[in-house]
C-alpha cells in the first residue's frame, strides 16, 4: 500500500488519503454565489479519488474578492449554495474544505480570462480596496490603510464566514494567509509599514492573522483548521521561511492542525525559481521546525513524485492544483502508477469500474 493513498487522521477525523485538491479560484460566481460550474468542478475531483477537496478562496466580505467573479461566504444565501456542493463531495467519499480569504490590495481586479488587466474601476463594477498600508501592488489601484475599526470588522467577518462554512458542512477551514492577499500583506514588511500594534515587530505583523485564527477556531470548533502561508516573498527585505516557521508554530498553538506551504505573490518584482516540487523544501523546513501536519504544493505532477515527498518525510500530505485540472481522476491514475490495488479498489467509483486498468 502506498503512503500517498493511505488514510490520514487529523483532529479525530480520518481523511481517506493524502492526495488533496489545492484551492483554485474559478472566477465564475455571481454575487459571491457558487453555482452549477462549482458543483461539477469540485465534485469531479472527489469522483477522481481525492482525499480532500478544498474549494477556492472565498471572500469573507464583498470587498475582499479578488475579482467580481469570486465566491464568498459573507451571507447565508452563499452558505446555502455551498451546502449541496459539500454534500456532493462527501457522497463521493472525500472530505471538503474551503479557503476563507480577503484579497486586500489585490482585490477588485479583472478575471484572468478577461481582456483587461489590473484593477476594475469603481464605475465598471470594481470597488475601493484596503490594506495594512496605503501601498499599491504594482499596477493596481492604491488601497486605503485599514483603521482599527476596520480591523475589528474584519476579524468578525472571518468568524461569521467560518460559522457559515461550518453550517454548510465543510470539514476543513483554511485561512488564506498566502499569495500576497490581505493577511500576507500584514505579515510582510514590504507591504506593512504600520506603526501601531499591527506593524513593526514579527509579533505585531502576525497579530491580525493570530486573531483571525482564534476567531475562526471559536466559530467552527469541530472543524479542522488550516492556514496557507507563502513561505517566502522571493524578494529582498521580504517575508521569509524563518518567520513562516515561527508564525506557523504560533498558529499551531492556537489550534491550527494543518499548515499549507506555498510561496510568493506579494510583489511584482519577486524572482521565483520554479520546477518540479520547487516549494517542497519550504514545507519540509516548516514541518521540521513545528512538528505540525504540513502539506506541500507546486508542480507535483504524478503519483510517484507525490509518494516520494511523503516517504522522504518532507510533508504529510500533497496538494495538487493544475494536475487535477488536467486530469480530474488524478488519484485514480496515481493508484495505478503506484500499483496500489487496494487503494484503486476503494477509490474507483463503482459506476466507472469497467474502465479500471488491471495489472
Ligand atoms: C486556476 C487557479 C486558481 C487558483 N486559485 C487559488 C486560490 O483560490 N487559493 C490559493 O491559495 N491558491 C490558488 N491557486 C494556486 C494553487 O492552489 C496552487 O498552489 C498552485 O497552482 C501550485 O500548484 P500546482 O503546480 O499543482 O498547480 C490557483 C491556481 C490556479 C491554477
């Protein structure tokens, strides 16, 4: 039996395997409501054998959306639209997660498949953005610096969204503190120039994230709490892996059970060296420093590669993004690649079993 396709116990729950679907925005919602596209899109990965399917970055307030097409969890209608999607994922044997997000200064942008780039003007359906400091992301509109009342409202919004995620039935709630979005903007000295208790020292820059993690934990106490970090800004003077490991330890102390390690996204002048598994060493460092369950993501393209990462003790589970878009039955294929017949027998939907390759 492979490690990749063996169950993982987290916080009293069992996830059927360690090959997960990384959150991926579809930019296909109206008024933050997930619809028919999201239902089919997410359920197909559960049919394809994923252990956990994490739904895309979903905004906790409307102005936290990356684009006007983002999903959200700022009202009960959105909760009610997520619930049948969660049920569809569950009925196919996978656990369901959702990423709770606020895009900060990277909000109100055109969708990747729109003809235009950068910020959507207010008169064309965009909105004014907020951030720790009034520093624009290169080429985007300048955000307003959040005041203390705005920060308080944000913490409450994360808690309210977490309660709705819990009511919709999600097993795992992931706080999005990566990819240059709002919580990452607070963490990084490149985007946070505040001189109050939310800026300056590491403790201060991490304060909002820690408050959000506590608020989410308290609003959804029975669910698995995860945090996604960018382990480095890939830029001089930016956020880096030592700080990531320290803050990951702090959120672990507050009840986060899964640390999801990605990188980058904060500044346009980042210099990334990509390649197969290029973010895995960051996950390994955080895992070693914290002892928490850590996931690796980024150009992990097949079962044997994912299995090696786990066998080498570099991560506890593997997230795949684009690989699932290329092949929604990624885990069924991984079972064949790893010659894991027990996993294949358990994962193949009975409706599809006549297509299952036999050794
Ligand atoms: C279409 C698309 C949408 C994405 N949306 C999100 C998102 O909502 N939240 C997030 O944290 N990462 C997002 N990502 C990043 C992925 O989760 C993943 O970390 C990244 O694609 C690297 O993994 P991969 O090489 O397996 O694709 C997105 C990636 C893609 C391709």
